[in-house]
C-alpha cells in the first residue's frame, strides 16, 4: 500500500486533529469519498483525491492516488504508511 512522509508540524494536514485550526485534513476527504457507493470509476475518484491532497498540501503521487481510488471504488481496505519527519 501507500507511504507518505509528513512533517510533524503538518501532521494535521493528513489526520484530523480537533486541537488544530487546519480546516482541510486529507483523512476527512478520503473518508467522505470512501462512503460513496462502490463501483464509481477510478478515473472519477482520482481528481477528487488530487484536489483533497492539493488542498491539504500533501505530496501524493499519481500512483498513490490511483491506488487509493481503486480501494474506494472496490470497497477494499487501504493502508497508508505515514513517516513523520522532524521538520
């Protein structure tokens, strides 16, 4: 599955943190898309994930987003390895 590096100070861009003022965590956008009916074409999901990743200032590759979109489309579990960096 996927892997991303996120600085410790921007972890709230990826994961929801109630103490954070950051308003567009990627986790929420992914969860919202994952709740849509299965079978939605991957080609329709990728641009939505790209917009969410861009809004969250996360550097997912096209391959990462395609993997995530495939999981959403099929209802499969998706595991993302997060490496937290110091800066």
